[in-house]
């Protein structure tokens, strides 16, 4: 028998407590003062003797209870032989089907190795076939059906995901716990170094798990297009820059030709010197893209056996600058000026500001605008608010800027939160307010440097019952609130943009703030990147828009969702390279380019000593001498005794309660005396 | 309403013995539905020449008939009843099982009796004793006597063990005039010894009343567990069982009380047992009954 946490046995010294209570304390009874002892006589009655017996029983139970408690915390276990003594074991055949296995005939060799392992099994031996990529996929149940196992091996196809040995180890630990028999794992893989988890502890195997490696790869030189940075939208083709990085893993210095293609048409080609085992950047200027989505590709001339990573897909959209509606009642001309200048200065010129009075805006078609700004309106026409609500429900976005004008309104338009009061930075307190609490990870606040140094003199206090507060001032007034309504969203900024209630418009964080807000709101719904790695998820619906169908077409042009999935699925994983056409539930269409994780392009294998260490984690022999696990044999597994001790402890606790109750309950004469007193 | 102030637990919340005494006596008297001058008889003191404005009802017309001068008759309270209170302040008097201890209760009783005596123009005195005479205030009707008595009562602290022999022989020297003697004690002594010591006070023509003050726990102790008892006066300890306390002790105690009462009455002493959880009026009533018998 051993203990998982033997130090808790020190708690057994607590038995000193009942010893003190029952044995020592009894001799130190405090005398009770009485006026005279002239009528008292010393007499030890039978009841005292009886009570002492009670004491001893109670004492024994209490000591036992404390000992059991200490034992419970020490977690004792015994080693029990597992089914190994019967010669039973489970054979797990794991085949790596990650992106790197596309190199040459690695996957075929891995499958052959797996078939050989299956061929060596005796009739009746239990086995399971699993495939390893981003996730572990069990291709069969635990079975002794040789045909099913062989068919599973044959069905393994190369994937585009990245291998993770950490996931494999986790799966094997779970399996060991469930099967309670020794496991022999045969891993057929190229054993890439990049498949290692960040911590070696994640590779830990359960005891009695034997790892047998079947390496099918080896060090190989490989060039790849490691990354491509392309704009999501192209408004002015001449101003577009495409940046690519060409990397070589285990390669000599070489000159590579890099080609930019758009919709299969070669646009530009450049030659670049890639240093030995290094990287080289390439930049293409201008992208003559047609309107709409385009399939882009950066390609290098192939010179290695893993040709599939010599290209990198990207997607971009050519569009006209989108209109932003700025609804202003004419009282804050400077706010419009500041906002317009910031929007123009913010980068790609994708937005065009259009200013309208509220009454005119009520008749405008809001669907034509990327988002709408309500600039401190003191009154919102009813039909304007109605059309704004429809616009937001349909996927539009509104930014409500609040100031002295809005303070007269009972509620924030569209956001539907109560306007409570106006907060001032008074002369008696702080001269100005600052932002103290900010969600800097939010897309709208990502580059604003936490509004450092910005002084706020007045803000409108808005309740935040249904909304999420993204930023707060130091007097706890919410500064920026967000609420998702339908497919769209509403932001409320509780101070103005006119450099009166705050100095934000003349501060360095103003332009990034406007740019981020415009990108966040102008994207419509959650702005999804168009260029994603394999196994990324794409959001198909944000609100509870049941009934509206989403649609995803794969690289092969086939639908990836059934009709039922189309109306219910909230997202979908893109599990292979290529271009995916996505139509979300809100009707927005996009072309998503998916590329494999380029860490797979580094084919360097794991060092042999690391592999030896990994194999050792599953063997009991590797545990340190004197450790809790002991070395009584690889087939022995610790068997925790805590449930039995817990049951025993409960029983003793009940017995202690019963005995203590009997001890404390007054005797029959005492009860009669008490009754007489009560009467 | 004032009756409730006779409850010792209520009195324990009142500070100042004079206020306690007043509260007790006024409450007690109000409960009797009699005049505060109960038992009071008036006695001629002197004549005074009439002066305009005096009440004509007090003019002695017989003197006027003889002398043709108007004189007023003046009266004074009857003072031939002298009350001496002997207060036991031995250590056993400190015992209590509830709000107030026996000594405190005895203090209230002493103060109330002194106040009642003052109201009736009786001369009141006090002797505080344990195994010695600790304080002595001679009986008097002088102005401020009540204050002196109350001060002495207030000052009475628990002393040593009780010894009736020595202090009572001194007491006999102090008392020259016939009167009423009230002994307030817990009488933790053999009844024979108690009566033998106190009875001589009766020989001078005094009325002696024994107020036997006991705590309810002394009469009927309640022990659920075996206990180690320590004698308050001697310091001796003894382990006793609850069975003994429940069965044999009450019988012994009852026999003791019966014997002390019987022996006291046999010696011509009045005896009155007081439970400190009970109101004070019963004790005062006893005092007045005896006082009335002396008139």
C-alpha cells in the first residue's frame, strides 16, 4: 500500500485533541463554589461509572474518526495487477495524416507500417485505428475484427491540418483510463518537430502505455510561401500592396521566382534571393482586381517534394468606397469635420462620409450605407428611429454619439438604454475625467492606446442593462457601450466628437479610434478575416435569426452544409486548403481563402533523445526510485482506497453522533426533574 | 405598578440603596392600600404659643379655658420601638445562582426595613458581622440616621466565615434598650448552635426575628453531572454525584430548615425563611407584623 499524499498523515497528531478532551481535561474539572458542604457526602455512584464507559466509547470513535480523516487526505492506494497478467493488451495504431505527410510517399509508407502492425496481431487481440491531424479521429472502435481495422487504415487520406502529438497523448490517457488495460501504441508518422506541444508534460502517457514509433519521414529541404498579407478590400487598385514571405527550411541559399496570380491570371513575377535556411520578403505593388471577390495566389517555382506548400491562397474584394451616413442637426459642425478628416486619414479610403439632417435621413435608404452615425441628436423623428431599427436588425450598424443635445432624450435611440444624467468634472473634484476601465481587446478599441491623456469634461450617464460596457470613465460613467440587435450592432459613445466635452478629436488616439470604429461597424456583423488557416471556424450567424439559411461552397464547388444545417449551424470549420464561398444568414457573401498551417512545412524531425523521453513517460520503470508509484511492475496500477475510507468515516461519524447524543441526553430522573421545574 | 419593584431582579437594575429602599417600601405600602403612616401613633411633645395663621384645630382648648391663652399642642412620632438589624456578611452570603446574590438581597431588605422604620419614626441601627463585628451604627432617630444606615449597608462587603458566638457576645453589650432585633443571615451553622447564640438577645426583652436568606439553588440544587464543589468559607472541596444531590440533599436540607425553625420558635424567636428569587414584600410584611405586636 502506498500514499499519494503521505504528508497528510501528519494530521493524525490531531488525535491528541480527543485524548485531551476525554482523559486530561476530566482531571482538571473546575470546582463549583457552594456556600457550605455541610450536607454533602462523597459518593461515586453507578451512573458516574457508566458515564465513564460512555466516555471511552466516545473517545475511541473520535480517535478513529480523526485517523480515518488523516488517512483519507493521504489518499492511500494499493497496486492491483491489470489485465496484463492475463496477457491482454490493447493495440492502438495511429496514422499521421497531417499536411506534411503529403511530402512524397510518406502517407503510403505510414499506412504500410500500420498494416504490418495489424498483421502481427494474434487472433482475438483488441485493436483500434486512429488518424492524427489537428484532432485525433478514431476510425474504428476497439475491436478484434481484422478486416475492419485494415479497411480503416486504407481509408486514411492526407489532410491539410497540423499534427499535434499533445492531442494524441491526451487521447491515449483518456483511453487508458477507460479501458483499464495496457496499451501498445504504434505511431506511424514523420514525427515533425513542429507537432510537439509547448510543454513536454502534455506528452505524458498513462502508466502501462507503450509507445512504438514507426518513422516514415526524415529531414528534407523545403521551400514555402510562408505568409501573404493582402488587403481585405481593394478600393484603389493602384494603392494596393501585397506582401509575401518566402521561407526555406533546411535549404541552401537559392534564387526563387515568385509569381502573383489573380483568378488564375498571372499578374506579376519577381525573383528573390532566399538565404540558407532563411526567409525573404517580396512586395507586389498594385492589384488590378475586378469588382467583387477575387481568388489570389502567390506561388514559387517548385523545387522540392512537398509542392503543395509552394502556393499561398488569399482572397480580396474590389469595392467602391462605402458611404457612411452622418446624421446631424447642424449644431455641431466641428464634430462632422473632425470625424470626416479622421475617416479620410485612416488608411485605404474605403469610406465616404455623407451628412444629412434627421428629417431628410428618415426618407433615405439606409441599406446603402456601411454604417450610420447619430451625432448628438436632441430629437429623433419616429420614422427615422423605425428605419434605423430595421436597418440594424438586418445587419446594419449605428454609432450613437451623445452630448448635451441627447441628454434631453429619455432613452438612447436604437440602443434603447435609459439616459440617466449628465456627469461633469466639477471644479471641486477632479478637473477632468479619464478612461480607467477599457476592453482593449475589443476590435473597436484595439489601437486607441487606452485613451491615455484624453481629458473628458462631460459625459452622459447611460444605464447599461442590456448593453456591454466597453470603456468607463474614472467616475464609473460608461463611455462606450455596445449592444447586438438582430444581425447588426449599435455602439454608443457618451461624449461628443466636437472637442468641447473632451479633447479626444485633437488627441493622437482619435484617428485610430475612428478608423477602428469604421472598420468594425462598416464590416457588417462580426468582421471575418478572408484569409484563414486550415481548421479555422467561420461564423454563419450572429443573432437568433432562425429560418434564414446560410450556405458554404467548398473548393470543389460542392455544398458543405445540408439544408437542416444551413438553417441551424452557427459556424463551420474549414478543414482543407482552397477557396470557400460563404453566404451568412444575414445574406452577406464572402470568399474565404484557406491555407495550411505553414509550421507543417518545416519537416525537421524530433530529436531521438526527445522521442526516447516521450516513450519513457508511459513506462512504470521510468518513475523515480522511491516514488509513490513504486516499481512493482509495469502492469500494476494504483487502486485508490478513498471511497472505502470515506464510507467508513461516514459510518463512524454517525456512530459518534449517536453515542454523543446518548451521553448528552439527560437521564430519566433528570428528565422528570426538568418536567417538574417546567410545571 | 410599584409592586413590580419588589422583585429583586428588578431592583438589581436600580443604583443607589436609598432609591431601592424607597421604591420597595412605597411599592409595598401602595400594595397594602393603607396610609404610609401605618402603625403610626402620635404622642404629645410640647406646647407652643399660638401665632396668627396657625391651624385652630390644634389649639388646646382645655389650656385656653384654664389660662385664657391659646397654645398649640405639638406631637412627635412614637420612638419607643428600636430596630436593630444584624446583617451577616460572611463569604457564603456571596453565593448566587441567578441575578443577585444573598448579600445583595440582604442589603435591599436591610435598606427597606431602615426606610420603613424611619417613616414610622422608629430608631433604627445596624450591626454588620461575619466572625467579628465589622460595623456598628447605633440606633437613633436623629436627622441623617437613614443616610448613615444606608452608607453602612452599602459599605458592607463579604468578609470571612460566619461565627455567631463572638460577634453576638459583643452585640449584647451594644444593646441597652428594649427593641426589635432582626438577624439577616444564611445560618450555615448547626441549628442548635445558632439558636443557642442568638436566644440570649431575647432575655433583655427584645423581640428577635431571624430572616433566613437562602438561594433557591441552596434549597434545591440541580446538578446534571458529577461536580467538584468547593466550600465558599472553608475552601474544602468534595466531588458529589447528581443522584445524591437529587435525592438525599433535599431531605437533609428540609430537616435542617425544619429544625432551625422549630428551635427558633421554641426559644421565642421569630423565624422567617426567604428565598432570594422571591419579592421582598413577604419579609417586610413579617417585620411589620412583629412591629405591630410591639405597639
